[in-house]
C-alpha cells in the first residue's frame, strides 16, 4: 500500500528533515506516527500525498510511484488519498454539505451521486442534521468530523491524517479516533501522525516513532513512549 | 470537460463576483477606466479617418469666373475647361446655387448673409483624373481666359494629411500603452482577490482538483469582469456621442459618423479587449497559486 525505500528529504535551507527512511505499510494497517516536534513527522506525511518531493529515495503510494509522478497525475493520485488536517481546512464560505461535495465535484461526479455520498458520509460521522450549516457554526470536534467526512467521500484506500486531534479536547479526540477505527474495520489504511499519548496507548496499534529524521522504533501494538 | 462542470464553473464564477464584491468593483473600475479612454481614442480615430476620407474626396479645383464674363459665354468656357488635359469632370455652379449652399452650411447663422446681396462669383468645379495632378491641372485652369482665380487647397490638404498621420500614430502608441496598463491593473486586482482565496485553492489541490478545474471559475470570473468593464464605458460613450452629434453642428469637411456605426465598432473592440484583459489577468494571477 505505502512503501518508502531509503527516503531522504532536505529542505532548501539545508535542514535535513528525513535521513534514510524505509517503511512498509500494508493495506488495512492502522499506523500511528509519533515523535517529538520537528522530528520529521509532518514531512513524512506530506511526502505521501506529494505536497513535498523526496530529495532521494523511492515512495510508492497505492500503485503510484510518487517521485516519477507527472505534474498532471498528482491530482489523480490525491483522489485515492483522504487527507485530514489539524486545522480542518474547511472552506468557510461553503456549507458543510458543500464542503464535502467539493471533493466529488472535482472528479466531476454526477449530482445524484454527490448527494447520495454526502448524505452517507454525513450519517457516518453523525452530523446528518448539520449539512446546511456553515463551518463556523460548528464546534471544533464537529468541524474535524466534517474534515473526516470529506476525506472519506471519495472512498479512498488510505486516510492520511496530520495531527487530526491536535486542536481537540479528549472527548472529541476519541470521537475522531473511533471514526478512524470504523473506517479501518472496512479495510481503509489509516496513517495518523499524533502527539496524543492517551489515544496511542489505549489503542494498541502499530506505532512508528520518528526522531531526528529517522525511524527509531516500529512496533506492532506499540506505546506512545514519550513523556510530553 | 463535462457540461455539468462547465455549469459549475459558471455558477462559481458568478458567485465569486458577488462574494468578492469590493475586489470585483475595483477590478471592473480599473477595466472601465482603461476602456473608457480606449473608447474615446477609438471614436476619435474613427472620426479622424472619416475626416481624411472626406477631405480626399473633396480634392477639387474651384475655378471662379470673372464677373466680366457674360452668361452667354459660360457654356463655351465650360467646354474649353473640359478640353484641358487631365480634367475628369467640370461642373457649373451658379452664383445663386453657391449662395444657397452657403446658407445651408451656415444654418441658423444664415441671417448674416442678409443685406449683402450676392457676393459670390459663378464657379466651375473641376475634378482632376488623378488627384495627385490637381496642382498641374489647377495651373492650366487658371490660365484659361475668363477664369479669375482658382482654389484647390493643396497646401491645406498636405498639412492636414501630415497632422492626421501624426495624430493616428500617436493614438496607436497611446492605445497600446493603455492596454498594457489595463492588463497590469487587472492582473494586480485579481491577484489580490486570489491571494485572499489562496486557502481555497490549496484545499482544492489537496482534494485532487486539476489545475484546469481550479482555473475554471477564475476564467469565467475574468471574462465577466471584462465584459462588465466594457459595457459600462460603452454605455457612457454611447450617451456622450449621441449628445455630441445632436448638439454640435460640424462644418465641412468635417462630419460626424453616425452614432450606431461608431458605437457598434467601439463596443465590439471594447468587449473583445475587456474579455482579453479579464482572462489574461486572471489566468496570469492564478498560475502562481497553483503550485501546492
């Protein structure tokens, strides 16, 4: 599903974010990516949906060879990935339903299909009654659930989430995690970078720890392992 | 691209016009001002062109008959003029006809002529076969017995044509400068609009929108702004020109082109320029923000 082979990433200012990462994530895996701030977690995530390019190494995501991807193919690749962000990245001027529909409009889906899928994912995240509201009228937890709904609407084979619970209280963080578990149960791969120790320790999923741009730990049913 | 998507882009393009009301206003104003000046330049140059055509058509020799020549010998005189080499036509204009024409030209001021009697001489209007030979023919005409004096306005025409050419060249340069300035203004205003929508574009890219898809609404929006920016000055110019034609009496060889002719031409050019400026401005500005 996702494979990195000796991936290096140096930014223009000479800072090495990742130094020789190799990792394999299988279809249906649920993976936490942990590590101190600035360790390279975000870069690791960004490489997967080609917001950044590797300086060296090979990356494969769902059959796409990321480093050989042409500019034109990037959008096509991204449609197979659902991305969830710490700041939700919802469009403030669109309603909740429109925000979700947006991800289907770009692939030129039919109106009927859009309406059906939007209703389905709204129900999945438990916000069927909020479709006509605007993001600012929702709580942070609800907004993030909309973010997850948008990520799911395309039926992606993998969800990549960068600190999705970073701005949420414990209760809402749990709600998001439960959502991810449900989606994962249906076979969708989940890669989630997080600082949330409670979640990681309670879930007993695979944990990949990144420090100084290298993988220092990769365990099945792992622990968070940091004191922050 | 599917029709559905075109529909979406059009809807979005229209919505964006209203959502970014102030920026739309700024952009449309910039286009309007530019195109208003461009429109004035076009109307001027159309009329100047018309003027030069009028003048060239009037490249004729007015041969004034001496008062001493009796009316009975006028046909013979006409024949001898007609026999001169290089003469195309000779037309007789009597003193009375000349006076009437002058009255017409003076219109409401025709009263000035009252009490003067008829100071105008009989006249032959001679047209040369080749307009460039007008001077030579005029000399021949002048040396014919019975002709007191000739007028052929060659000096005036030469000077006039020089001035017209200079004005036209200056106008072309001026118009090009205006267009470049206008495009700069529009792309700048649209750039500001897009800057505030950077996040929107970023999200579109992250959910897998192609560049073409993202450009769609901006393309429509640019076109609409261009058309709006052309219609406003088009309307202003129409009203102004109509007012000008109805309230100013031109004197020959000057005459106004008809309002409909001028506005048709001008509006077509303005709309094309507006669309060009709008699309060009929006596409140039959106390009920078597509690299996510």
